[in-house]
């Protein structure tokens, strides 16, 4: 019983860690990489903003685990 509880706790923590890493990665991409890439290829401000909003929403969903 203790071993099962320990395994469940470990897998839950691993899931939390991976979702936080994914969410953080998406947030960094939306704040740094997308604007740099967009200015490099000449995308408009509205399209860049839309891409950033989409990535931030995905980041939020990844962190909350939905």
C-alpha cells in the first residue's frame, strides 16, 4: 500500500513538473521567439499579437493541466 502511494505521488509530481516545463517553454516562445521571428520575416503587429495570445493560452492550459 505504501509503495503504491509513493508511486502515485511520484507520477503526479512528474506530471506537474512536465506541465510546468511545457507551459514555461510556451511562454518563453511567445514572449521572445515569436516577436523576434516575426520582425525578421516582416509579419504584421496584429498577426504577431495573435500568435502570442494563442501561445499564452496554450501555456496556461498546459500549466493548469486541462
